[in-house]
């Protein structure tokens, strides 16, 4: 009955669905970038949170990230056990959009009250925001795998999603401060600015509200203008045992996940680049060049990866992008950081390797989901793509942790006299560590094989 209802929906062309998915991802990434990039700036400069309060905020964010990572596989399991007239993925996209928009706006609308109440308010909103964002992100990636069945089309869609996601990151990073300034009609100015033309807290609140509503409105296109895959396996309600037994026996998926985690070093430049430029050059503003180089490399690589996939398989492209990335980081270490332009060029080239890897990573997971469905009769888009978002968070967390360890070993802190030894140790952390990480991450991909001998899982669920 469920299958017949879904088939009764108006069929959509591949082009329409592709445009909807890419546009939805763009809107989603604008919101994600806004929150992750500017929330601390807002809390310090406009919500007037003290140094001690920011320590509490850091603890709140860390705890929320841990819970957020745990919630990914839980969300994936819920999706795979859900069946509605719209399928199992699209309903979560529909019903998560409003909570994400509302909670994003609330994060940047801290009330003018005591600091203790401000922290309680922020903690509640941020925790709920994390859960709401997971509820929209996991089904979104699962929908990409479900809506686009053929490899070439899906590769093209994933590459566009990654490319426009990077563009959204750049636009939000550069544009949100100006948008907040434009909407700042009155109120306290930024403490760091001596100019009368300064953003205000109310300006940020209004800018984020408009951005959140617009971003999630675009995100809803993924509900209205896509259709999920129509197979018996896709419309069969699964049990928890079926989900996890199929997941752990999906060797190709496991290899992608292991290779991804081992490649955490790819994220170290993003995690520690702003600190490095201060230590190496004494100018935090130089990180704009570093960030722009990474984004440019990722965008170009994302658009070009489908062409590369016509010449080699995703498996070999993952391997070679890792090896090339390792070589680039090693060459960057040997060249040194004396010339900023040379560093920016190398960062751009590593951005190319990262962009290729991110596209291939998602397409290989989608291929593994199709493969395990063919071999076992079980399709678990939700929990499989939950591992993609989970692994991305683990990679970021490990990158931050490792870079932080090197900073501590270097003895750097605000106000300390920077020494050459300190600079060299931090330079090592963003070159040699990523080089080793990329090289090691290539190993699991040698064992990525589709069509392996996984026996069918016993299916007892009803449609």
C-alpha cells in the first residue's frame, strides 16, 4: 500500500531533482557556516559574555558536539524504520526545516539578562539546534543516494552539492558581517571597532533570522522536488537488528569510514590555520587568503571530479587523491612558510585533493548502499549516510585535538614571545601530520570491493 501511494506522486525529471538537491544543500550550508563561524563572535561582542562565561560556552559546545555525533546513527536508524506516503527520508526534511530556522535565529537573539540565564538560554538552544540539524542533514544525504540511482548522475549531483556547499561557506563567511552591518539601525557597536559604521547585536539577530528563513526555504526544495527510490527493499520497514547487522557486514562502507577517519589530517589546516598565521606572520587577517585558497580548490575539484570518475573508479580516485595530498603536504613542509604566496598556492592544491576526496567519499558510500541492497535485500540509506556525517564530525574533532596538542607542545599562548622553534613545531602540525594522515588513509581503500560475499539478512518485517 505504501509503495502504491508513493508511485502515485507526480514523477519528476532528473534535472529537476538535481537542481532541488543542490539548491537545498546551498541553503543548508549557509546556515551551518553562519552558526559555526559567528556564534562565538556574537556571544563575546554582542551578548557580552565574559571570559569565564566563554569557558562555559566552550564546554557546552563540546558536550553538544559529542551528543550530536551520537545522535547521527540514532537518527539514521529512525529514518530506516520509518515509512510514510512520502517515503522514509523526505518527511524528516519537511519537518526539520522550521525547527532549524527558528533555533538558528534564537541562537543569535540572546536576551538581555544575567549572564547565568544567558548561558542557560544558549545551552538549551544550541543543544536543540544540534539535534534539529542532524534531523535535516542525515536524511538529506540519504536522499541523494536514493533519488539518483545511476552512478554517473549521482556523481554529478554529489560534486555539485560539494561545490556549492563550499561556495555557500565562502559567501556566508565573507557576507554575513556585511549583512549584519546593513541591518544595524541602532544599538551598541562592536567593541573592536572605532568606526561609527559598526554592526549591532540587533543587526546580527535580524540578519541571521532572514538568512535562516531563506536557507531553510531553499532546503525545503529537497522535499517538494525529489522522489525516493522505488524498490521493495526501500519500502520495507526494517528492524534494529537488520539495520546494524547489515551495516557492520557492509565491508565497502566500513573501508570508506576507516579511510576517512585515518585521513583526519585533511582538516587540520581549517582547524588551526587561523592560529598558525598569527604564530608565523603575526597577522590573523592572512587566514582570509588561506581560507579562500582552500575553498577555491574544493570548488574547482568538486566540479571536475565527475570527469575524473569517467577515467578511473572512485576507489582509485580516493587512493590517488590521498597519495597526491600527502605529497603536496610534504612538499609544503620542505618549501617552508617564509613566502606567504607559496603557502597559499600549496593550500590551494591541497584543497583540490580534499575536494576530490569529499566527492568520492559520498559517492562510494552511495554505491555501497546500492551494493548491499542487491546482495542482501536490505536498503539502509538512513544509517549508512548517518555514518558519513558521523565520520565528518570525528575527523574535525580529531584534527582540532591533534592541532591543539601541538600548540600546547609548542608552548604558545596569547602574549607569549613567538620563537622559531615554536613556529617550526606548529608548521609541522599542518604539513607533516596531514601528509602522514593522507598516506595512511589510502590503505583501507585498497580493500574497497563491491559485490562481496555478504549473505542475505533474514527479513521478517512487514511492509
